[in-house]
C-alpha cells in the first residue's frame, strides 16, 4: 500500500478564520494546506465593503481583503487548494480528509467552514431563488436597478444589505417580524434617515408569488392578524445563518444551535482538531473576530504538534 502523505496541518475553509490560521501556521513552517470550499473567502468574498477591519480607514472591498489575506499566507508557504471536503474521519490520527480531488491525511485540523444564510421556508422561496429571491445584495443588487425590493430581517445584515440595495433599487421595504430592529444603533440611524427605505413592522412573508420572476409577496401582520399582498421585484432575505457542520455530525460536539463547541484555545472535543470563525461563533461574526480565532487556533495547533514531537 502506498504510504500516506501526511500533512502537519489541513485547514478546511478559506474565510478570514481559515486564511489567518494559514498565515500563522505557514509562518511556523508547517506548510498548511487550505481547502477553499466552493468560494475562496466565504461570505467576505460577497461583501461589497468591509468598514470595520482595522487598518483600512476608508474601508476595503471584501474580495480585495481576501486576496490580501491569501497572498500573505502564500508568501510564507501556505498551499491553497480549490477543492471541497466531502468526508472526514476523525476516529484516529492522522485524520483522514476526503475531497473531490482525493484522500489526504493531517496531524492537525483547523475547521473554518463558516455558516450559510438561513432560509425563510416560505412557499415560492426555492422556486424563485435566483429569479428575484436572493441572499446576497452585493451579488445581485445590480439586477434591481430602478426596481422595488423588499428586505426581510431586522438585524445588522438586513440593514447593511438594505442600505447597499438603495444604490440600485427605486425603493427598499424592510419587512420585520417585530416592531423594533435588532441592528445596532448606528445602523438603525442610517436606515431610518434614508429616503429610499420604508418599513413594514410586525409582519412576516407567507408566500412569494411570481411568473418566471418574483411579482409580489403575501404578508401576515402578526399583531393585527391581517393578510395582505405587496407588489415587489425582489425579495432579499437576511434572517441569520446556519453553521456548516454537516461533515462533523456524530464526530464533534455542537451546541443547541448546531455550532461547534470549542474551548478558549479553539480546541474541539477531539485533541488535534481545532475550529475557528463562524462555524464555532454564533455571537460575534466579524472579520476581525474570525481572523483572531483562526490565528489562535493555529497557534494552539502549533503547540499541540510541538508536544507530540517531544
Ligand atoms: P441576526 O442579528 O440574528 O438577525 C436576524 C434577524 O432576522 C432578526 O431581526 C430576526 O428577528 C430575523 N429573523 C430570524 N428568523 C426569522 C424568520 N424565520 N422570519 C423572519 N425574520 C427572522 O443576524 P444577522 O443580521 O445576520 O447578524 C448576525 C451577527 O453579525 C450579529 O451579531 C450582527 O451584529 C453581526 N453583523 C454585524 C455587521 C456589522 O457590524 N457591520 C454586519 C452584519 C452582521 P428578531 O429580531 O425578531 O429575532
């Protein structure tokens, strides 16, 4: 049997957590391998501008920031593989990682698979996905130039993306299930002051209707019980995220929301397996916190490897 090619460290995921971990591990000469998943950079790659990552007083484009992270990690020897992991065996060391490209083994793993947008689970959502229903204003906003769109959700994401949509859309109507936003004060001020943004409170969407493309939404006011319809060209949904943990089910400990459980050293319940970023953080969800977690995970993995060798 051919001898296993065992890496010191494999990183699954290529958002800020994965690329920061890669930088730290590369600088320790571990030549980490990063499996990028579907999209290098994850959610940040779809972010128009990042305004709260220190060091960029004017803000920086999400794709630009990711490119800089990548270049910096590669400069010290990280290997970026455009491949996705399909299975993981954590039952023995070295850990076995199966990707579309083949089988790989690693002494340590850093899991940074992030999270995906939560679905509304309303009739019509699947049918019109990509034909008026979207989870990414940065990706799809320009299709709605001069059109009327609705934004679902009351958090920072909904407000940030809603404000972005005002660049293109004629009107942006935020539909929120309560009568108060969850978003931070600064974001609230920006949306309340914006002439293109309207609000429909205490209301949920019960159906998305169209012919080929979205035409209208059915609404249900949770306070009055009233049902109504609203004509719209687009439905942008920002109601939180679900962590990408399918690969780890039955192998790693997760919390009640399905996020990986890590200790303060980013260690999961299996020694040698670390997790960082949004897959293990439902609370902060920032580029800087994810990158910080990634750096911490790599530092701890480096210590773990040092202990193993003696
Ligand atoms: P979030 O804060 O969890 O907000 C989700 C929103 O969706 C809430 O308003 C929630 O309503 C609503 N919602 C959830 N499920 C729903 C459903 N089934 N139907 C209708 N509405 C539903 O999520 P997020 O906005 O993605 O933000 C997550 C974290 O990232 C937060 O900590 C946020 O501060 C941070 N973030 C920060 C920035 C920034 O600082 N620039 C940008 C984006 C995100 P309720 O309010 O009634 O629960």
